[in-house]
């Protein structure tokens, strides 16, 4: 099996943020949707002054790899 990410969590997200020399990425993970959303918020909060942006959110990133980016962005926007 060729894994796409190096973990076994159910959810995976890529978050892009600005640095002095360009862009960098961080990831968020979770086994439940609630834990996943909390991890995304925590990681985006950590780089909040660097214009973080959720680039991609996946359910089952190593298997079916279902793109749930729009759903996660909708959930995050409701919390604002």
C-alpha cells in the first residue's frame, strides 16, 4: 500500500502560511471531526499573524482520500 501521509489518522489537513522567505505548510490531524476542527483552529491560531489558509482537508487520506475542504471551511466560518 502506498501511503499519502505518514500517519493513520482519519482526517488530515494542509495549512499554508507566510514566512519571511515565502510560504510554509503545517498539517492538522484528527480521528474525529471535532478533534480535527480543534487541531486546525489551534494550528491556524499559532500562525494567525502569517495569513494562514486551509489548502486541503481530507477524510481517509491514505485510502479513499475524500476531499472535504469545502465542508471544513464552512464549519470554520460558522464558528467565527
